[in-house]
C-alpha cells in the first residue's frame, strides 16, 4: 500500500481554488443539471480518488443509493502524469452494470484520457455511461455530459489542498 502523494501547488501563481463551501454549492448545481436532463442514472461510478467526494455528494443530491468506484492512476504531481492512465485493483464488478444507466463522476476532465478510458470500459460492458465533472478543461479529449465549471487553471480541491495526515512522532 503506497502513501498517496500530495501535489503541492503553492508555487503556482494562478490557480482555481475550490473551498468546501463552494463545493457544496457546486455539487448541488451539478446535481440539478443532471436531474433536469433526459438522463436518469441508476448507479453512480466514482473515478477514484478524485471523483470519490463529488460522486458521494451527487449520489445524495440525486437520491441514488447505488454507487461504486473504479480506481485509475494518472497524475503523479502538479502537471506530471504517467504516460497513460492505468486501472488499479480492486476492479469494478463490470458484469453487474450491463444495460444500466451509469453516471461516471470525476473531479476534473483535464486531458480527459482517464474519463475516456473509464467510459469506454463501461460502454464495452453494455452500460449507458454518461459523465459528470466539477471542472472541464478545454484540452480534454472527452466532452463531459455534465459540467459545473470550465477552467484551464490548475485546480486546488478542498480534499487535496493539505498534505496527508501521518502519525506524529512521539
């Protein structure tokens, strides 16, 4: 089990900062966009780790009890990625999603490659998969179905703004 790396963005002059309070507003507004659409998801799929908190908020806001997660690694630091997104174990139970309406949730569609990987995988399993993100960037290879805000800045999310909590020496 590896320690999750904290991406320190303190050196960046311009960045988008999402507070916990604004996240509450964002998640409700994003849920409203989904609810007002012609798509009624049956299951929320979080793209872990960044999509876990937004997916939970959307599941509650939309009244959905079925949720799962898919683990993907791509970003290793601020503006640093692996060559390609990689699926990590444990894997999603893909057999149970065939024919289901899924809402795939992530924090940001940056390059869009992670979202593309997940959507392709779920659609190959026979699911009707749509995507929802808090932020979308103009360079994304995927146009998410539901977006709260668009930016091309680095985004500081409230759940990753501080370094991980570790045991205190003593």
